[in-house]
């Protein structure tokens, strides 16, 4: 339970950065990097961005973070 409390960023859970080793961009299979607050993932290859919601990366190839705003 302490791990969950330590990951709280306001009311939003952040993603564990070690997950980046295991996941890749669904569009091009490129590596992903986290934003400063770990709430957006950006592909190093094609530049696609993916939202992180309550610590869970939303890796949908056809939905951009900016389309949701």
C-alpha cells in the first residue's frame, strides 16, 4: 500500500518508469520515453504520444493525447 501512496501525484497515479523497458510504440515498435511527470509517453522514433491514466499507459495506435483534449 505504501508503494501506491508514494506514486500519488495529486489525485493521479503515475506510471512506474521501469515499465518502459517492457513496452514499445504500437505504431512503429520504437522505444518510449516518459514526460517529466510520467503522465505522457512519447515515441523516440515516430513522435506519437500516449496518455498514462492512473499509472496505466493507454497504448492505442489511433488515438493521440491531443485528440482527447
